[in-house]
C-alpha cells in the first residue's frame, strides 16, 4: 500500500473530515479524496464511511492500525539513527479503565525512565470495551478484561481487581438493616433488598452492579440509579449515601476499615481479571511502558486486588 495514501487515510480518521485532514497534510481536499479513493481501489474495500465525523469501516480499521504502527516504527528508527534531537516527545496511547486509572496505573507509569521522553495519551474506557479501541487502531495498548488477544496484539495477565458491595452506614441500615447484613432471611430476600435500594452506576453501559445482584439470585440492580461517570465521583456518591455500589478495595480499603463505608455482603467479593494487550512491535517506548505497567500491577493487584 502506498505510504502517502495510508498516512492520508489516518489523517482523515484522526481529524474527522477531509478538509481538516487536508489542512494538516498541507494539500487540497481534492488530493485527500483522490488518495483515499485510490487506496480503496487498491485494497478492493470501502475504508471510510462518509459521515461527520468520518469513521473507518472494519477494513479501514485494519489500515488505520497499520498506519499507526508504521508511524511508531518510523519514530523508533529516527531515534536510533540520532535524527530525533529536539523533536517532540514520543507519544504512547493507552486505553485504561477508570478504576485502574484512579488507583495503581499512574504510579506504574511513574516507573518509566524520564530520559525516554514519553508523552502519554490515556483514553478512559470500561475494561470490557478497551479492546475495541485496540482493534480500531486508536491506541497502542490497553488494560482490558479480555484474555483473548486482539489481532496483531500480545496479551499478558496483570492480576485481579477486587470489588465489594458497599454503602454508607446510614444507607445500609435504612435499606438493608442489620438482619440483611447477617443474611438470616435467605438469598432471595437479600437479592430483593439490593433490587429495591438505590444504586450508583458509572454510566448507562455499566452492568457490574447488575451482575453482582444476579449472582445473588436476583434479576439485577434496581431502577433507581445515579449515573456518576468518574471513579472518584462514584466512590464519593456511595460514601455520601446516594446508593450502594461495587467499590474497588484498592480505592476504598481505608473507608471500609474506618467504618465510613459498610460492606454489605462480607466474604463475597467480585474479582475482575485484568490483562495488558499491546501491539506486537519491537518498540523501545512500548516495551518500557509494558514493563512498568506489569511491574506496577504485580505490586498493586497481586492475584486478587
């Protein structure tokens, strides 16, 4: 595939329109359109949906991923040849879930040697959806809950992040009562209590609380929901008594120890396995980040958070 056409396709996807890509590439919009059409003819595939913003098709995602990998290899080659003096820092894009971002992930990045001059572009996404950003070629690596490697990527286990169902003490007493915490009324009544009580969720795609209630034999968490789309805000909402929620022990351990939060089902945590997936590239920058993340996760997560 002609490299100018591949780079042009990447610019269109990143900028969202043909006109914006033309401005970045310092060519006319007509030239951008001609390059993309020529690449589509060469591959025999439609690579873009002409929407606003433009989006890559499934075939286009393959080319976009190739273009980003090509840019990474070119950067590494320039550095090895001593051609990057005074250049911009090396950009490394990573998709990571909010709870990891709020707990162990940033300290892990702090292990990367500063002399490598890396610039991080972090994309926050649920761990069950971060692999999609890898597949689309939008990031080079991801913290994901999937052990199945994305095409062209390697995968390593990081450990398990442990969550417990928790609520503010007053909320727990009001909606569950001491008897519910000791579970003398049986599994069915306990699940019903979770279904009735207000619940905090991350966003409309977050079904983690529903999964927990289904494990107890219920149909899912209740309809009275508070949507709080940040990890810190989620925890603060549970502490404030807005609802119950599944909180990471790594983030809320001290609150549980001091009694600021009450564990609603002692001895019944939910562990989420986490994996590191990255492009299969011999890239010093990516290798350094991977080593730091894997080491940081080993210390913070162990085998069960």
